[in-house]
């Protein structure tokens, strides 16, 4: 097997100076820095969870790479296990032959005819003051007609992000599934939605159909990127075959990180 030693730093803030000691340490340990993400088999984001999401998105959800996130100082994130001070631990972990890899579920999102992957969530929101109207179908069967600000379809790791702010459940990433949450649904005698989040299993397909005749101008969010097109008719969501692989540290389970972040 090819040695996993080619590191690409995804560094949105271009903190080259701060990274220099890390790069030196890595090189002393037989790692090579590469200029192009395509040449790497380890991709490391520098920043917070937002930077990690960007690193995964901009490098195309690579299946042959391990992703890791490092934060500055002792900040931490749901995706970022390392900081500038414990980088040596990261190198040690990477060199360990019994390296454990954690696999995070991803969703596939088809907007009209174009497909995307999301690691956190797909969000669809009205961009005007008026509400947005969305038919929600599960496996092609009409489930509900949503009217309100928008909907969020989150992955298990995305469940601690936007989804959580709408009272969605925190979902263990060992479960291959995705969760649908409402953003301010209208509920009255004319419009009725489930009112709670619901979780779909990996074999399900979710369709969000927009009313073509109404002047809805939705904003589509793919993790932390906005996707703006007009005339969105249909969005289909399924659980992806792809996963995002990261390094698993001892004594640092998903629930440790949830505790560290929220409790
Ligand atoms: P941002 O607006 O700067 O970040 C929102 C916050 O969410 C940041 O503290 C970010 O951490 C954190 N975050 C991101 N992914 C998370 C996750 N999976 N679990 C727990 N916290 C998470 O934007 P951003 O940093 O680019 O992050 C994009 C994400 O923000 C979106 O994917 C969405 O989940 C979330 N978001 C939340 C709301 C809301 O709660 N009302 C609204 C819009 C977007 P860092 O500071 O470490 O980056
Ligand atoms: Mn951020």
C-alpha cells in the first residue's frame, strides 16, 4: 500500500508563518508537503469547523484521503481534533499502524439536474419576506406540504450545526441516516406540518418540490456555501455512498466532542 505521507494544508487564512513549525515537524517525520490537493493523501484544514467543511468541499470529498482539522490555540470543533500545540500527536496518530479511521456519512443532493455532496447539511430558505412553499415527499409519496422559512436536511455530524438550532436531535455518526428539520413552519387550519424533526434511513429518498408558479426565491445552502440558481423545481436527497474519513483519536469519541462543545 502507498504510504500515507503527502500532506496538503487547506488554509483559508493563509497563516503560513504560524504553520511553519508544524511543517518542519512533519518533514522531520518523513511527511511531504504538497502544493496541490490532488497530490495529497492527507488533507488538513486550518481554522474551525467552517474551514474543515470548506476543505472537504473544495477538494471534492476525496475518498482516497484522510481529512483532519487543526484549530489555532486550544479551540476545538466538532470536526477539529487538533490544534497548533498538539500537532505532534496528530503525526504520531497518523504513523500508527493501527490507525483507526472514522467515517462520517455524507448526503447526495440533486438540485434540478446538478448533484452535490454535503457533510453538514442542505438548507433551503426563503430569501424574501414571504414564506416558501415546499412539498415534502418520502420515496415519492407525498408526506407534507411545508410553508414557512425553510427546511434543513442534515447529516449525523451536521446535527450539531444548523439543525440543532431548530431543536433537531443530535445523531450518532455511526448511524447512516439523515434528518429533516423545519425552520419556522406555519401551522394553522390551512397548513399543517409534522412540527418535529424526523430521521430517514439510508434507503430512503427525500424530495423537496417547490411550487413553480409562486414567486419563491429560495436560497440553497450546501454546508457553508450558498448555491444560487433561479427556477429550482426539485431537490432530491439520498444518503451518499461516499464518506468523509478522518483520524480517530483515542479517548475522543463523537460523544466526548459533543460534551466538550455543548456541556
Ligand atoms: P458560521 O456562521 O461562521 O458558523 C456557525 C457556527 O457553527 C460556528 O461556530 C461553526 O464552528 C459551527 N459549526 C459548523 N459546523 C458545525 C457542526 N457540524 N457542529 C457544530 N458546530 C458547527 O459558518 P461556518 O463556520 O462556515 O459553518 C457553517 C455551518 O454553520 C453550516 O453548515 C451550519 O451548520 C451552521 N449554521 C448555523 C446556523 C444557526 O445555527 N442558526 C445558521 C447558519 C449556518 P467554527 O467557529 O469552528 O467554524
Ligand atoms: Mn466558522
